[in-house]
């Protein structure tokens, strides 16, 4: 008997998960669902899933694991739709950049017989600069040399947590445990703020009279800063991420605005030495981050590397998971 994982949302993240698990088909059934029928058909065509269901309840009815890879603004509605049809002891995971809100929705909407674990992916550094979007950007190795932040609500059984750890290992990624405050703070600074800064740059330049000529000369620097808008899941999703974690996002924006004020003051004072030093500090920090991110040697900074589990080892606990243990309470 195969374990079933249902992937809801077959864009870059969801389809890449399916592709990464393609070699496990002997022990794992990959079921997919996407609101766009054409995307669902494409996912099946490229081998990201074994089959798809347009009917969402049908897609999760036999699932041992459900992975939500949909934009943040669609997660609450999706949880509400699948909740009545989730099997007992199903593990529900998501890949949203905001976790406190999703965790609260899961507690509110999911039945007490299921278990929620949050995942936040950091992708393979080889794909950091690609501009592809959606299922066209899906790759089997998208998570190799990457990392998943794992968040677990209080009371989640250890077996469900271990299952999430094994799942990330099957995708070729490391894992990092964090609480919701820490995770949302990290994502506010590294995911939400870059997109807000990109929007600020575009909104600060394109409406100006000089843009008529500026658009002709805007080059690599402008494109690089504006590029986060190319991978935007949607204005609704970014707006939701900012508004659902206001304290973390405001803190990140305050830090950015303070640094801009520092640079402005140095320019106003015509302090070439201090301005050059400030820019050099930033350049060196960026280069060091790029070096570390490309190396992705995170295991040496934390726990010893564990052997990659087999699919049977990782998913065997799905069968009768926690059947003899108390169910979580709301």
C-alpha cells in the first residue's frame, strides 16, 4: 500500500516538490490539485504528480500528507474547504512565508484528528537569480542545498515533527526549527521587505516626468532592485504577508529607512570617506552572504548530517500514525 501526498497548488514550489519525489513512486502516490486546470494538466504531463483531481475534497480524501503550496491569501479558504474531508491523522503542511496567522487558521479550522506543521522553504542557490514563474520554474532539484524552516504548534506529536524532518530530507534540503515570532521576523526581512522595496522603487520612479527618458536608460542596477516584483505571487499575497505580520514588517522597514537616512545624511554632508566606507561594508557583507548561500554548508553549523531516509522509512509512520496516542486538542 502506498502513502499518498496531496499537493495543492502546482506552481513553482508545489510542482518542484512533486518532481523531487518522482523517484519514490513505488512507495508514494503523488496527487495534485490546482485551481487552474491547465496548470494541473501540465503538472501531470511533466511528471510532477501521478494524477490530479479538480475536485478539492476528492484530492485530500485519501491523503496521508497534504501540502499547501498556494499563495498566502488563499490558505485560509483552502483549509476551510479541505477540513471536512481530511482523514484521521493526516499531516497538513504549508509553504507560506507567514506562519503565525496560518498556525492560528489551522487550529481554528482543522479537525482535532489531524496535525499541522509549518514549512518555509529557502531554495537551491542555483535558482536565486532565475526569472521564471509558476510551473515553468519547477525543478526536481529546487530544494537541494536549500533549507526548510520547520514550525510546530504546541502539542504536535513528535512523530508528525519527525515526518516533516524526513520530508525535507527527501527533497534534499536541510532543516531549521524556529518559533513563529522568529520565523515571521526572518521572512519579513528577507522575503516581504525586498518586494516592498522593489515596489517603492518602481512607484518612486515610473510616475515621475523624467521616466519618459529614464525608462530608456534604466539598466542592470534598476532591473536588479525591481526584480522581486517579477516573482511576485500576486499583490494580494504580498499585501496579506505584510498585514498579517505588521510588527515584523514595520521593524524591517524601519531598519531599511534608517539606513537610507544614514546614506542621505552622508551625501548631504558631502562625506565621501564615510559614504565610501558605508558602501564598501555593504558590498563585503553581500559578497559574504553570496559565498555562504552558494556553499550552503549549514549542517556544519548545527547538528551532524543525518543519512538521507528512504521513502519507506519516511512515510511508513503515516500508516496508523499515532493511532494509539491521544489526539491533539484545540
